[in-house]
């Protein structure tokens, strides 16, 4: 993979007519180091967030050995890169063939579920195995998340107690897990969920071997500035202590966005300007899905190319290159007022889901990926607890 000092060097060297994706290994090192220092348990990287092999290798080289996988293909990918990685099949709805292949061919012993039928499938597909670690995923409020996952996954309160007791009978180890939703903006979501686990323990008299607090740890965006991640960690530790259990269960988490978001960005080229609409060469069918349907406002900057940039900033919307009107990113994206056709823009925080969501719709696709040694546009780590960014 070719390397450049920064985005300016990359653009002025290549003058690309196609979208270019950038990876910053130092950002991955910074985020993984933070979790290793501050989270009091196992860190399972959520592979779905960014499954690019180069990214995964950087994550592995920084000491992450546990992986949250959601499919057989993700299992195969991690096994190819690291044969001794510990895999956790944390998708709570799986096919029988996938369960059997994971167990018998790849040595997976950790499975998530949120209903009795899934438990039955796991037991039958593993031939009533006695070495299973089963995680009951409970439904909790996702009210502080930007993307709600609770409608699709999680055992309802009426089902949870019986499911926990049943898993206790069949599991070598039992875990209780939850997910506060993607890009969770308030630490209280974690403590409320842990409190709910406390209620389950009281009612079932079953103390789990493991509490899995899932993912949801946020990154920073121009209009989404969460409090420092250290505060989340302290809230989690305090909530666990408040359970007042005779011995604390093992703890694990499944960060994705907080690990990789800052490490990735996309460089796009302006194809046409129509007033406050910029037509660019990547869009929601490429790396910019988050800026479309979920309407995440991505940090943006015009790249220096020798032309004077206007000090006046204007709020723009983007249209992608396809013929579909859904290929629209409302923004607002603040950029110099004199931006025009042929100029380049860097869009940040695309280490999470940017590469994973790409399609070849309409024949538009770029696999041009390079490494950079500069800083991300925005960061929650290092000397930033303070983030400053203009939002229209």
C-alpha cells in the first residue's frame, strides 16, 4: 500500500479523478491503546465496522486478540489473518449451517442468542455440545443512540428470565449482553443497562460468568460531540460496583466505531457546483452511506492545491455520482465559498462503515486506498477532549 505524508501530498501527487480512501495507522494505535488502558475487560473488535485486511492487521498488531464476528465470512477472514484469534459469534440470529461450521470447522465456542428457538438451533447444530459459552442478549432502551438497534435484537423482559435459566442449564459459561445502540451519546445508557442486568440476577438467582456491554461507544462529528470516553468507562465501572456481587463477572465490550472511525477518510473531487449543491465523485452507494440515510454530518475540508481559499464558509449539500436521487447527502458541509469544479474535499470519520458499505451501483467504484501519516480532521483522543468545529 502506497504511503503519503498527508492529504495535500497525496492529492497534489496523484490528482485523482476517482475517490481515494485514506487509512491512518497511528489513529488505530491511539484508539486501541485507549481501550486497552481504560476498559477493565476483554476488547472484542466489531469486524463489521471495517473489515479491510490492512485495517484488521493494524488492529491485531496493536494487541487486539478478540473479535466480534457476525458471519462465516467474517470468521474465515479473521482466521486467515490470525489463526489463534478468539472469535465470538455475536449475531443473535444465525443459520444452522453457520452455527455448525463455526463450531466444528473454526473452533468457535461463544454464541449470542435472544430467544429459545435460537438456543435450540445452537444446541442441535453443535450436537448438544457441552463446551458452549452462551450470551443472552437483552433488549434495552436505545434512546441516546443515533441508530436504534433495539427493534431488531434483544430478548424482551417477559422472555429474559426463562431464557437465562435455560441457558444456565446448557452452557459451560453464561453471559448476559446488551447493546445501547450505535453512536451512543450518553454514558447513562450503559449504567441503566447494567442496572437491568442486576434486576435479572435478583429474579433468577443466576450470576452470569460474563457481562458483555456490547458496542455503541461514540466517535466525534461536527454536530455530535460526546463527553470524553473516560467518563463512559468510569460510569461502567461504577455501575458494575453497584451490583454488589460477591465476585464480579468477567467483562467484555465490542467497540467498532470508536476504534476505527477517525482512522479513515475519503478524498472526493467536485464534478459540478450548482449553487449550494456540490456534485462529487463518491456518494451513498460508495463510502458515504453514513452521510446519506442516517444523515451523519461528516467533518469536511477543502484540500490546498495552490489556489487561494475563501475565508467565508458556506453550507453545502452533496450529490453523489450515480443516477439515483437517493444518492444525496444533506449535510450541511461547511466549505470555502469559492469551491468549484475540480477542487478536492476530504471527508473524515469514515473509518467506520465507509469501506464496508461500498457497492458497484451504476459502475461507480474505487478501490484506491493509501496510508497517511497526518492527523484526522477530528479526534476524541490525545490532546483533544476539546473539539472545535463549525456547524451551520
